[in-house]
């Protein structure tokens, strides 16, 4: 199984709001707030120090249901920033409404998601900090590409390994607060406390590294194509399953407001399903919106070592199948 890795060049930031012009003169690997060009919005990026961890579940926890979380393997991760919060609908709408983009090189010849044919928030909430939802992995990656064009900073969605490393935040327990599932109400929106809807980001307690809603609220896209046996073939440093042209299945992590407590765990793996687009009335079906994926969103990462412009172009070419 092939793996994708990228050589990078050092870049970092201080802890305050930055503009694209300020980005290259700063050298501290610290939290910062990124201005979203074309708006008055900022999103917070948290530094995740590189290190090693045990990815997956231990053999004693490998029930048939969780067999795709094994074998547990020691993985080393390079440093990166991660969004403190899931990308919100307010933030995604800046991209949605931007008339100046120049990415029209995909099949439907548009650079922003097509208009929603129904309300894909299903009345759960839109403006005011609610997570962006009901979108395909392609839509999440196109947002990242747009963000790069606007900021000249390479943002993307995390690999499965990066996501789990950041979620665990140094812990080895079932959840990032420990093994006690009775504490879940303090940290996550899940089926028993969500009232069958997602909620504005950041209302629950964060993990040890300052990341909110890593478990519950909306499930989060990763870069990896899903294979049940992926860990058996993982390399030890910065592993990733090379993207495939097939739309399904792609990997997601974190569980959602629809899930039971045992499915809102640091090691739980999810994957996309064609059934998520079954009610789409369009022919062909939308590449952007997923009618049955009201529980799906995404979160940004930014590698500490930034790629060259040519490497960024190649990254999007491969991951978007352009």
C-alpha cells in the first residue's frame, strides 16, 4: 500500500491575529489567530508539538466491532497546527460567497459548492458558530485550496494519524479525559445530550492541548482513504493512506451528535458511505453536498514545515483527482 509524504520548509507564527503579509516574518511555534480574508472573522490555530504515540486500540480492546483499530502501532508525528474548533458555517460561507476564486478546473466547472437544493443544516443552526456540515471530503479540500490562494499558507485536513495524535493529547485512555464514560457530558455532544442536533463549537471542555469538540458534535474528515487493515501497513513516521480516485470510502474521526458513547472514542474509525447521498435529487449527484451527512464536518491543520508552491499544487492535484 502506497503512502504519501511531503518535504517541507520551516515556517511559524506568534500568538496573535495575523495577515498574509505578516506571515513570513514570524518564527515562533505558538497559537495564533488567522484572519479569514474577505471577512472580519478569525480562526484559532493551536500548535501540536511533534512526538510519538500508540495509535489504535490495544489487543485487549479489539472486539470484532473495533478490529479496524488494530494492530496498535507506535507512530511518530511531525509538528503542526490544528484548528482549535471545527470549521464553522460562518467561515465556510465566506468561501461560498467569494466571486473572485479561480479554481474552475473540476468536473462541474465551479469553484464554490453548488447552491444547496434543500436546507442541509436540517434546521439545526447555521450562523453563530455552528459547524459546517453535510459536505463531501472534496468540499472540505476545496475550502483548503481556496484558503491557500487567499493566504498563501498551506492549510489542509488532517491525516488519520495526525487526528488521533491530536485528539489523544498525550493520553492512552478510551477518551481524552480518561476511561470514565459518565464524564462525557462535560466534553462532547453525543446522542444522549445533543437533542439530535449539532451545537455551536467550543461549548464543551477541550482536551489537554486546547482542542474543542474533537469527540462528538460533528465527525471530521481526514485525508486518508479508508482501509480496515490500514494500520498493518502503516509506516512509523507520518503515515497516510494514499488518496484513491474512488469517492468511497474515506476516513472520518471523532464521532458525532448522533453516536453513542462507545462510538465517541479517541481511536474510533468511521468511513463514508454512498448512502449519504441517496436523497440528492440532482443528476449526476452532487460532488459537494451529502444529504444524509448532516453529522459530518471538518477541521483544519497546517504543517509546521510548509511546502513549496509546486508541492502545494501537486498535493491538491493528487487529493482532488484534478
